[in-house]
């Protein structure tokens, strides 16, 4: 069974090549590739209007935010870090990414056709 052709805005979505497991993840760590894709997505407004996450009790990433049961999830960051002062998510042992680094990572993910599988338990 084939899927219907996406609407024009869906074809332009930065997350178009990401795994549904990433886009519909409920935890920030698993949703990180989709959140990074949304950061520069040219159709974020169209996505949010179509999905209507607050009205549909949506779980996953939409318009640059992680949603759980139709409510935006506040990004986690560690107090006192430069990243938390800018509203970014800080991860131990990693430096904040600039726009070019995020774009390069996203290009690499899209070229492979999805995010690499991760193993291990949830720690979010």
C-alpha cells in the first residue's frame, strides 16, 4: 500500500527524512535530531497549524518544540551553564553547536536516511 503524496509544505519540512521514532519521541534525548531539524525548518508554522499539537494531544516534535499529551515540554538544561542562560540544552562533555555544525549533522543524517539506532536505556 503506498502512502499519499505529501502536501507541498511537508516535502519542504526539515524532518522529512527522519525516522518516525525520532519525530514522535516523547523524550528529549531521542527527539534531539528532530528538534535540531526544526530549528531551521522553513515550514514550522505550517507544521504547527496542520498538527495542532495542543488540540490533538500530540506526542512528539512539532514546530521546534517537544510535545507530550498536547503540552509543550520545557527543555531541560543544567543551571549555571552558558547554554542554560541562552535557553539551550546542555549535555555533559559536549560544546554547544553553532548553526553550521547543526546543518552539517542534519545533512549527514538526511543523507543516510535517518538517525543511527541507539542502544541502552532511557536516561531522560
